[in-house]
């Protein structure tokens, strides 16, 4: 495959690069470099407002709702520059997940109510899908919503609910009909996170973050006007949601930036007076990861350029997810390996932003956040569809097994 960007695309790349250089505050970029999970609510809001002010708040949305009208390749270039500048790729629950569902299936009143504050960074969202006994087998979810007059009464529990503690709104899959096929009895409901009867309990993740949560719903009253689309169509909308960002599951931009961090670490870390990057055994390991990442990038570009493929596109996407999630683990483990004993310190979310004096001598600026990142990426082969689920999809759609 021969792939080249046009002069116009290269000019666009330079425009984006200059914007981040001139407008992204260095202290904020430093915090994003460290990679605390989740980032602070204040940083998420400030960065989204920065993007919105430039007209780049939601590049993938339609123009009439504040999008950019960029081609897939322009979006690709934008994301590369965003990660290279240590910008923030967050607010996924809202901008990338529930927004496409609203654009396709919500009423005009719902679009006018929810999309503008989402775009401006004034309201954050969380996704209420998984349950204690309904993760990969999501169709078996038990959270129920009974219609009583002009309201739904919701009871149940959700788990692994990212950003629930910082969100104003959540989009939930709930069972509204228990007498039909499981997939047909699920509806898509929007719920305010401060509604009486709704309780959020943080889950401390392995690196000390509080981005994951349990959500308990005890007789939560939700107006029927918060139902998106038709009752019983939630399963269809959820599949639509999960299929919108076909190449995002490869985590290409994350992996490329984290590989550069590994390279930066290896240029300053020394073993017996020699730079780590100059040691053949480490250089070979770095090269192996880089080659696999380059192959992943070209696979993503093939999808973006709509190159013909003999396999089902959903199978291709599952393959990208498999490779991308495994690379997340490999590249962050490479960072920890490069840090050696420096990787042993546990850094809090509010540490490492401005090391000075003796502290800076003991802990180089590349150190904070790297071990935490390696720990949290242990989940990358589970969330968004586990390795086993992705392999089953490939077996069925690509090979008819």
C-alpha cells in the first residue's frame, strides 16, 4: 500500500500543531503527559472549552451540530497532533458514544437540550451498560424500568461505570419488557446522576484511580421524555454506538505517544554508564514494538481510506482491538522496564507535575505516571470487549466458524 498525504493535508497538520503549541497551557500538558486516570474535572472542562472555542470540539459530529466536516484522514492527522502535543482525548462517554446515538435516533428536542452543553464542556456523561452479571453477555442485564404514568421507575445496579462520579448525566440500558427476547426488551434511557435514589460508589482501581464506579438505582424516577427513540430498541442503539468509532479501539494514537515516551526514557536512563537506548537488547525490544505499531497504523489507514477488504469490516475492527489493546500493555511495560528501579515509586494523582530541586534530581520528569499507566492498561484486553469476545467475532464473521 502506497500512502501519501497531500500538501493541503500537511498544511492542515502544521496548523493544528501550531495551535496546540500556542494555546495548550504547559502545566495542563504536563498533567496530561503524566496521565492520571481520570484527569481532573477542571482540566477536562477547560480543554474541551479550548477545543470548542477553536471549532474543534467534536471533529466527528455533523457540521450542523458543531462538527468540522473533516475527512477521515484529516481527523487522523488531528488526533496524531493532539497526542503528540499531550492534549486530552477524553469525554468519550458523551462526545463519542451517546452523541452519535442522539444524532441518529433522538428527538429534535433531545438534541437541542443535550448536544450544545456537551460540546461546550458544560455537562459530562457516563455510560451505564455493564452489570455484575452482565458484562460481555450484556443482553442478560437485569436493571429494569417500569413505566408508571409519565415516568419510568428504575431499579438495578451497574458496575465499571466510568466517570460516574464526575458526570451530570448517564445513558443507561434498562429492561422495559421482560416478556420478549432479551435483546428486544432493552431500552435506552437518559438519567440525571443526581436523581434521588441513584447512588454512586467509587471503585479504587489498581493504580489508585477513582474513574470506575458502581451505580445503584433504587426507585429512581425518570421522565418518559428521557427515553431515546423507541422502547425496546436499546440493544440496536447500543450496537450502533459501539460501531461508530471503528478505528478508535486500536488505540493507535495512545500507543504511538506512549512509545515515544518509552524512547525518551531510554535516552536518559543509563546502565553502567551507557544510555539504555544504545544497548542492543533494549534497542531490539523497542524496534519489535515499533514495527508492530507501524503495522497497526497501516491497518487503521486502510480502514480510514476505505480500502477493499475480503473480510467483514466488523471482524477487521475486532482484529484492530486485539492488536491495539495488546500493544497498550507492551508499550507501557516497556516504559517500566526502561525505568528500572525508578518504576517502583507509587505516585499520587496530584504528584509529579512540577518537580524541582533535589526532587527533580532523584526523579527525572519522565518517571511520574508511567507505572500507573502500565497498571491501568492491564484492563485494556478486557474493557470495550474482551480478547475472548473479539476472537469469537473474528471466528464467526471472518471464517464462518
